[in-house]
C-alpha cells in the first residue's frame, strides 16, 4: 500500500496517518516476543489478590480477563462478567497473587558469562555467539517474571538482530527496548560496542545513526566504568555534548539515560537534561564514595529518574564472604572484599537517602552482566535500603514503565493494556522475596511459565 493511501481523513479536513503507521515507521515497541499467535485466545485468570502496580491496595478475589494480546477486564470474582465457551482457558490460583509483569530498566544481554571480564568476553566471542547467548539470557529473564526489559548496550547489531528474531517468532523474549550501542567518547566505557563519538557534531551524528538502526532510546556513557582503560572517577562527556545528545534524541522522540559513576558525571547529566541516571554511585576524584545532598536536590528538581542498579557487585561480595568463612582469603581477595563492602554499603545508603530525603523516582534495574534471571535480589536490596514493599513493586512496574515511556502499554493491570502478568505463591507486600519464584508468567497474552 502506498503511503498516501494509509492516510485517514481528520474531521477538520486534515489528512492524518493512523496510529499504526507511526508504530511501523518508528520503533517497533508494539510487537511482542513470539508472533504468530492466536489473537482470539482468551484467558480468565483468578487469584487470591491482585496487586495492580498503581500502589492501590490489593483487590481480593480478583479476576483478570485477557483476549489476544490485551487485558479486557479486571475486577472482583462474581461481580465481573467473564466470557465462557470452549475457546476460554481458565487459570485459577486460589492462593496466588497476581501482579503486572516486572520491568528491568538495565541489562546487557550479550554478556552473562560469570567470572569473565568484559575484555575476555569481547575478545573471545563473536557477535554470532553473543547473539545466541542474548537469546538465552532474554528467555531466562522472562521466566523470572521480567516481561519488559531495557537493553543498555551491546556490540554492533546484536540486540537489533535479537529483536528481529523475536518478532519473527524464532525466540521467546520479553518486550525489548533497545539502545543498540551506547554512545561513548573515544576509548570510553564500552567503546568496543562501536559507537564512539566526540564533539557536538560527532554525538549528533551518533544519535541519528542509532535511531536509523532501530534504537528506542539513547544510552550515554557519561563517565568511565569497568572497561579496563577508562576512569570511573571522572566524567567523560562535557555538558555541551550531553545536551546535544538529549536535544537530538528528544527531537526524534527518544529518551536518554546516562551511566554515571563519577559525581561530576551526575552533575553534568542533570544539567544537560538527561531523562535517567544509571547507578548514581557518587564516586569522588580520589575514588571514595560520598553522597552530595546538593546534587540530590538538583536531581529532584529536574525530575530525573534514577536507576540505582543496587545489586551490582552484591553476588561477588556474597561469594567473597563465603570464601572467607570456608578457606580464608588471599591478600588480593581481602582487598577486593573491603572495596566491595564499601561499594555495596554506599549503594544502599545513597539509594535510601535519594528516596527518603528527596523522593526521587526510583526504578529497578539489574545491570545484568554476570547472571540473568537474578532479578528479585535487587528488589530485596531496595527494601533493605528503606523502600516499602509497595514502593519496590511500583519501582519495578508502573514507575518503571512511565520512565521507559511504555506506561500506556504495560506496568499496571488495567483494561486495555498489554496482557503482561505474573502470579506468585505468597504475598509480596508481606515479604518481597515472594517475587523470587514465578508460578505463572504471561507476556503479551501468551503464557510462558
Ligand atoms: Zn550497564
């Protein structure tokens, strides 16, 4: 069909393309993980209670109806009309708690090789091997209840190819929101993903290239990080460069998020109007961690989301503590343990302060690099940092969906939204660890667990 034939006539005589046209020309967020799929399949799901993701108190004896990809009814059992007939599949969870599918704001799907450094994986594995691993990681995450994930950086076309495979039904994956390659300075953090860009013109070009390739958002490396030759204590981009990235991304309808370990990089990113800060680690020039209330105030005033990725380093810390107990540590390991304790403690303390003292909107992100499917530990740590279980659930559902610009599709259990749902066996408001084990996972109307 020719483009002009797709135009519909507006009541005032202006020709406007239908919404579906924009969805086709823009990113392909609307498409699910596994298509083909019978759009007429109907589920009636009952549960002991529904926690809908909005923060409202649980609805007891709940029923949710899905048809095709969409939630068509939400209410109380006995008071909500439900469809009947041989095409209707019933799922009854009399002791189960029904919630929206979970959202991870930060992954790196091409990794997931525990015990290896970035440099090892990057030099040893081809894009093709990493693509296969990304498919496996995406499925593992989905089975842990993550029905939407935001991918924050992979090499070349790996994640774009993964999404193409998911759209064709070759792999089962969560909804994939992709940056493709992160924008980084020459020799900057993740430079081997191959999107180095410097100067105002350079970064503008990079944003356009990424959107051309299919990026849903722009990930910026605003400080160094774990990449061997970079310095995580110092900002990388200037405010002017960051501002150009944000302007160009927004101009193209895309949001931005910035990796910020150094305090200076947080200041620059907020000044430039970046939509989300990743990590917010507050690392000083001397490598120590120190919270800055005046920087927190700026984040709060700007309304910037923070994805504290509070679980990074936590499993490593656990392993070192276990080894210390069993067989003792080498001097090298003992030093790593000290450093690791300081990092994990400050992550929790800073998250608690950002939340309590400044009410900054927090979203849950794993920064999954070593292990996929290990999502709930981040929620447990957020609760430990002082967030209520309800606020942790909102941070991993509705608030996260709004932050990622998909709030109209997912993040709450409401009529008209995509049928992204999970069921767990016990009440996560009593104990957030209930989200460790999934009894049911439904993505886009298709049951996957
Ligand atoms: Zn990351």
